[in-house]
C-alpha cells in the first residue's frame, strides 16, 4: 500500500499538542492549570507545547489576574481549528484505507 503522508500535520505528531488541541476543540477555552491537570504533564512540558501551538498561530493566549493571581487561558484559532480538522481527516482516510 502506498501512503500519502503529506496531508498529516507534523505539529500534531506530538501527543501533548494533539491532546491540547483536542481539549480546545471540545471547549471554548481552557486555563494552564486545568490543562496541566487533565493532561497530566509537567509545567515545562505543557508550556513548551503550548508555545509551539502559539507560534503556529493555532491557539491564542489570554493573560488576566484572578484574585491577584495570574491566570493564563488558551483558545483555538480559526487557523488551528482548520489545521486540526484537516489532520483528523487525513487520519480517518488512513484508517479507511487500512480496513478496505
């Protein structure tokens, strides 16, 4: 079988980035501590993967204060939503090809 891997988005090959985008696709926004808890990752791991998604313009970052404590929230962008959906379509296509 000849697989066309050009449709896959390399950004989403990383498990944590795939999970972050999955959470943000299912929710309007999520804060840093909640993402850290739900994904069970370290601060550094989460921060570096969020930075990659931000650099690609797949997520937006919003910083506020809640009771004098910093609160950082993340939201998917239209571009991120499109990229994630295209990646999922490529995965679905691969699965369908495997089970023909």
